[in-house]
């Protein structure tokens, strides 16, 4: 999910960047691209079970939710799906069995 969210963020950010006629809109689009790349990096690292990916996923998801809330009046319904997915990513990453896989609590078990 994080990889898909990242790819959509990159594509949407680039599309907005190409249409941006104001500096603020361009910065917003650039932020979407950066968040998208960070989601892709986190998603790929989730598959590799990197401990730092858990932290990156939580941070990027929280930033994504905050940005969506700040932009909500301007973004209308466009930001709602991304916000929902970011909240789902946060929820999933904070489940005990997922935290164990990333070395964030409890006893490590082999899920291979």
C-alpha cells in the first residue's frame, strides 16, 4: 500500500507541478512528490524488513495526514483517499505483530 500511495503521490505531484502557476502551488506539488518518493522507499524497505523502514513509514504517514489536514479546504475531496490510506498505514504499522517484525517490541519470531 505504501508503494502505491507513493507512486500516486509522485504522479499527482508531478501533474500539479506541471500545472502550477503560483509558487505556493509548485511547493505543494513538490512536497507531494517528495512524500511520494519517501513512501516508495519505505514500501520497498518494508519488504526487506528494515527496522528503519518502520520509523520512516510512521513519520511519512503522519506528515502526510498533517499536510492533508492543512490543505483540506483547498484540496476538497482529492486529499481524502490519501489521508485514509495514510491512516491505514499508521494503524497497520502499529499492530503488535508488525512491530515485532521490524524489531519495535515484543519477542522476534521468524515469519519466513
